[in-house]
C-alpha cells in the first residue's frame, strides 16, 4: 500500500464501520498530511500497538441507537473497521 495525496494535497481514506455485518458508518476520511506524519506524532506520546486506529480529526461515529443496530454494543458483537486498500480490523466485544 502506498499513500498518495490528491491534487489538492489531501490524503483520502475510504472507510466502513460494521457491527455484526451491518454497515453503520462509511465515508471518506480526509487528512491534510501523510499518515506517516500522524503515526510519528502519535508515537511520541504513547506506544502504538498492532490494531491501534489513528484518526485525526476523530471519525464521525453514529449514535448506535439511531442505526440499523438500534442499540449499544453488547458482549459478542463483532466490529469491523475497514480502510479500503489497507485492510480490516476485526474485533469482538468481550
């Protein structure tokens, strides 16, 4: 995977957030700088671990009760965070 800016110099990351295979949010995350810059800044104050999601400004997340899920997360729910071209972070609520 290689990140490249668009003609305006922004970086675009199409993403999708699903719970139990129901898409609850999707969009395009736009950053004015390269992700490597954000990783460098974040790693100055905390150790970054596999599976960490770095997003600044923060992603807009829906009110789960207003989505197809209709409720808060519960034990056993499966969350998938996908960034097109990069991969999927798949988590189970415990």
